[in-house]
């Protein structure tokens, strides 16, 4: 399969601390791992030493959860500097962040909050993405987030907003298929129309994760298997956009590593089947 980033076009796993020892000991046949950048911002320590060893055997993607690209406070240059130092050490195949905001007026929230989909917010976040890419000296991928609120001020769809960020900044997209599905159900839009709006050439990675139900609302907990409807949407997405590196994310109620490996094998089968159809 042709690569659009330096990650293999195959199904990798989000590596979380409870699984690190097992991965180091057993060196499982996983094509690549993704880690949360901020967990490795310290200058040294056992976590970073373990990541060095894993990087010796696997391609690694650095996925940020704390840059707050969309907030109106000044860009946190110290955060970007730490990420740059980590990228110099790890030489990741991909660096990604969320298209969101996580605070205001110096206050940080532990949430990846959606932006208003307006021209003003688009100008703002595109300038930030460009600034981060310049400071890092490399392209980043930005990820669509799950959302439980929407702004009445929005003048465009989420998909049009995400697509515009990629077109205007030249950044790549990390298309979280579960987030598209969760938002489609919660906000009542057509998930396939969303996927059709995304520029294929910009998509560098897919995410898959599990949600849980709270009444009629889907909550993106990353604490469950990928749902059947999300597998179906992922299959249609891969057929439309093409096979891309795909990550199984699981962050709460973390199961045995073998469960994640099973989920990754399912994604791998879908990637391989789509590639065979395209060939
Ligand atoms: Fe994600």
C-alpha cells in the first residue's frame, strides 16, 4: 500500500503505560505505535527510556492532547518547544494534535472542546497551525474532535471547517472515524457526507475507538470496542479516501493488550481488503 506519511499503511495501537512492560518484553508484531506526546515531555526518567527502546523497534507517532491549538490565548511556545525537543529525540513518523481549544484566559480545562465553525475561528486556527508547523519545522496532522455542544454562531459544517484547515495550511488530517460517527449521531448530520467533504490527499491517519451510550447521546469514552456501525463507516471511508495508517485508541477501562491487538487485526483486514479492490 502506498504511504502518505512515514507511518506504515497498517493498523497500529495506541500504547498506554500499563502495556509498556509487556510490549518491551514480548515485542509483539504490531506495525507501529502511537503515544501521547505530553507523557514524554520530562527531560529523562523511565517512561522516556522505555519510549527510546520501543522506538528502536517500531515506528512511532506522537499524538498531542495539550496544545489547545484553537484557544485565543497566545500559543504556548514552551509547550511547542517541549514537543520539538521530543520530536528531535524520537524522530516520529507523524506528529498530530487536536483541532480544538482547551482553556481560556490562562485557565486549562481537561477537555478537547469544539470550535465555532466560523470564518473568524478558521482564520485564527489556521494561523496557529501554520505557526506551530513553522516552529516545529515540520508538518503536523490535526484531528477532528468529538463534541457534545455546538455553537449557534457556526456558519459552516464541521467537515467544511476541517477540510479548509488542511487546504489553507497544508497540514495533514488525522481523521477520527469514531468521532465523525459520534458527532453525526449527536448532532444529526450525515457521516458519509462528512467523509465525502474531506480532501483525501490530506488524510494521513485514521483513528478508531469505542463510545458508550448515555441516553440518546453517544459519549466518546475510548473505553469500549469499536462499534459495528463505526467499523461499517470505517470500511466505507477506506473505500472512498483510501487505506491509511489506522490506530486503535483505548484510554479508559484499558483491557489486556491482546484485546487491542484483536481490534487492530480487524482494522488490518479492512485495509488489506480495500487495497485488493483498488489494485
Ligand atoms: Fe482520536
